[in-house]
C-alpha cells in the first residue's frame, strides 16, 4: 500500500546494496530501502555458543562488519512507521529477516510499529510492488532449518576441527557435510577392498545361416532349465553345457519385430538423480 503525500514512512530491508538501489527506484518517496549486507549476527567462535543440554540454546553475536550497516538500519527504524523485511525467499534470507527482527526487538525499536515479511521472486517493478502488496509472516520452519544447519556447523566444525588439526597437522577443517561424505566414501572403499568376486560364465551361440550370415544368440534355457546369471559357476560347467549343444541342429520357428517409440527423459532433479543412481549404479 502506498501512502503518497503522507508522512507514513516505510523502511525496507534487503540483503544486498545492489538490490536496495534498484528497489528504491521502484518505490515512492515514502520508502527507505537499506541493505543488511548479508547475515548480521552469528555464533561466536567460543565454547558454549550452542548448548545441547539446554534445548540447543544459541548465543548470537553481531558481526563486526555488520555494525555500521545495523546502525543505519536502527537509525532509519526509529523514524519509520512500518518495517518491511524483504530479504531473499530462501532459508538464509528467512534467517536474516528473523535476525533483523530479533535485533530490532532487543533494541526496543518495534513498539507501535508494523513489521511485515515480503519476498520478491525477481527484481522488477511489477514483482516488487506485488511483493509489497502481499506481505506474510516470517516462516518458522525455514528459520528452524537455518538454526539446525548453523548449530551443526558449529557443533561439528568448531569441536572436531581442532582434534583433526592435532591428529593430522596441515589438514583442512571438518564440516557437517564433508565429514559425513568422507565417512560414506571410506565405508564404500572398505566394501570394495573386502569384496570377494564370485566366478560365473555366460553362454552365447553364433549360428551361420544358409546365406553364410552369422547370427549371435543368447541361450535362455538348457535341458528345460532357465539359465540365470550364476548357472555356470566354473569352466567345467560351461564346457559341459557347450558339449550338450555343440552338435545339435537349431531351427528358427518364429521371427517378430516391433517399433518402439520412447520419449527422452526430462532433466534430472536432485531426487530423480539420486533414484537413478540407486537403481542403475547401486548407490545408497
């Protein structure tokens, strides 16, 4: 809602200064658009920043880089009637909006002020105005996802990395993703090293027709028994099978053909890529 000609002031907070400059052009003079320059708070690199024994309570600290920009935001918030959190629509953007709101609340700057959360799917005038006209609340599930991600980063990286550096000088830090990925790779390598191959033989036959053309065929049944992958486990068994068919005559009793049209598969998504890797390559 635009209040042209009134004294009602709106403060819009985005992540990047480039977006702030562009969005500022699309909104009226009743809007001030400022950038947070990314995350404004983080967990300090010291013991106790995350307390697993106290429902994973987290202690936040304003980043030294952010102090200058937070002062601009707090000064503008004091003069504004409405605060609009317009950070990115992803998990980290939702977290930044939550941090800004919490920080302003701690500074007691939200009393008697409207506060809204808006998102833009693109930075165009149409999208910006649509976002401003359709505010929502901060999404707690996205904030919780960010909290879990950040707590794991701290608990794994901060606590395990020093041990890693002591045991393996010069090594890189441990992380919540790379540590688990390394474990999976190590387990897979151990499986490969301990793998004991099973010997098996396959049987195919090459025929020559009356026009001296060669036809290669696989044998699906032998002596009334279906041939499976491990039907012939050693050379003696395969030689015995060869001997049983070597001098026999074979007749072609039926020939059939059909045209099959198959549409190409669509591009992979993360889930379909994982499913295909599992079904075709045995991953997972």
